[in-house]
C-alpha cells in the first residue's frame, strides 16, 4: 500500500482515478455532499480553525518564462527587490499583528537564496523563535535548500502547477521531473513541503487534474493547494478563459479527503472568479488563509496574477473566517497547530 492509501480518509475504492474524476465533476447535491465530507474530515483532525499566515513578497525578479505569469523574464520592466531592512520591517508588522507564520515569497532567482540566508535568523529573533518560516522561492538545488534549512527555514512551497509532463513543459519551460525532484529534496531535508496546481490552464485534461489530486499524497507533502487559472495582462495567456471556480473547489475538497492532515489554503485567487470565493474555499475543507504584509510601495508591483490581483488584508481575512464559521489561529496558537502530533485517526469512509 502506498503512502497515499495509508493516509487517505477515503476507502480504497474511492481513490481510483475514475472515482476521483467523478468527485471533481460533482455539482448540485453531489457537490454539497463532497463539501460536507471534506469539512467533516477537516473538523475531525483540526477542529473548526485555520492557521493565519503572513506573506512578504520580497522580489518580482524571475528567471522563468511561464506562459501564465506577467513576471516572466521576457517582460522588460523595472523590477524590485527588497533589502534586508525592508523585509525585517515587514516581519515586525507580522509579529505585531500576532501572526505566527511568516512566508517569504518571490520570483525564481539565485539572489533570493542569499537574501533569505541573511534574513531567516533575524526573523526568528523578531519572534523570539516562536515562528514558522515558510519560503516560496522556486526551484533551488539541494545544497541551497540544505543551507536554508540550517539557517532556520521550516517550510517550503513549490507548486508543480500541473502534473501533466507535456503541459508542464509547455507552460513552464522545464521538465516536470525537475520540479518533482526538488520537492523530494525538500521532503528529504525535513522541510514541511507544499505543492499545488492551477485549475483551468489551456490544454489541461481531466486526467491531469486527477493526477494533481493524487500527487501530493504520493510525495508525502504536508501542504497542498488548488488555484483557479487567472488570465493576466502582459502574459501569453492573457486572452484565455478564467479557470472554473467550482472545479477548483472540488479539487480542494478531494485533496482534503485524500490528505486529512494537510494544510490547504483558501488562496487569494479564489476571489477573482467570485467575490467570497475564499469563504467557499473553507466550505470545501481549507484550513489556512494568508494576509499580505508586503510594503505598500511594492505590493502593486508583485504582478503574479496581474496588476489587478486581489490582495488579502487583515480585515478581509478575519471577515472571511467569520463568514465561514472558522476560528483564526494566531501567534503561539498557530505555531502549536503546525507542530501538533498527527495522532488522530478515524476510519475510512
């Protein structure tokens, strides 16, 4: 029995590609049952609570050529990179807000490793060690990752975006195996590791979405996400249709059922197809929300979903959680939540 089968909340006959595809296509009463089951699993393992994270977007410099992203290297515009003082000032704001998880996010560039190595110990000092330092900085080689871990990084998000090898090569200009190998290095080095998929990429098949649902469990990832494709100006896919919100929510629910102990965020992109989309994410089993602490002068420059992206502020995050009936976990509560033992177990449904 593989890792996915051991950890899943679903009985084996509900983990087949055909069964997963049926859940992904759920609508109406079937979708209601799917969401109810996903919330039941989340509440059984974590209660009606969610970790609140704070993200600081440290640079929009990127060496990649992803077709869906306006930050791609081919776009010639003035980029920004924060200095250590800027980031530490933002980290202090995260601390003062009572948030116990700091995420450093940026485009893929070697310079982010050097900056992070200087920043991580200082961020830990700001929080007197009671902080989860999470990185989302793209592919790094194993030596770099080991250095980041030794510096005090706890977690790393490396989304595969699509688990279809041909589509991944077309969209991202790299072999999927390269991305997966990096994720395996992260897990082997002891990082709490996250992966994720974009739903609605042009040319994406239902079979590849099924694979996106299965891959996190096979890797042993502790965090996973599903985001709707957002067509962004200044990208080759600007004229493509937006990803389907319901399909995205269904994938989130399936991820929850396959990975009961996972941290699954209601990402900011859920607000683009529909206002209140993040609240629907919690209805589908999410248990994480991220507040943006990037300094105002740089926030509008980080165009990962385009210049009109939805930016989550503290007030919106708290209102979303209240609407969903979810208790926010800050500071030491969030830190303890992330480190709680996975010792609860319920029978397969």
